[in-house]
């Protein structure tokens, strides 16, 4: 594993699309978030406003970064974790353990 995070630009939805192609079965962004949590890369917490959010763990910081984003189509802004391509391989390497 490298700590080169220059290409940290995959959202869970994009990872789900790639994994769906590689595994030849549908995988959702929710499943990806759960897999990332099982790998110890992120954790879910309830914000002070009562909304569930994801937070990078120390291990997760080796694979992802938090970006401040704005989505004008959905009138939403906030933080979003984006992941390196390495995380796709990590999920695949642990696929049988994670989906058992």
C-alpha cells in the first residue's frame, strides 16, 4: 500500500459502479459504505443536528480524504469522503469475509 493520495476522487457511488462491473452483480453505495465501515476505514455517527454521517478513521485516512462539497441539483452542501482507487482492491481482497 502506498500513501500517495493524489487520486482521491472516488465516491461510494462510483466505487459501487466499479465493483458491480468487477463482481458482475449489483452493488449499491450503501453496501460500499457498510463494507468500508467493516474494514475499519470509516465510522457512522450522529451529528449534533441528528443526521447520520460518516467519519474517516485513522486507518481510513490512508485511503481517503474529506472534501467540502456543494450539490446544486439536490440543494445540499457538506463534507464528503472520497476514496483512492486502492480501496477498491482492498474491498475485493476482503470480499468473501465482508459479504459472508
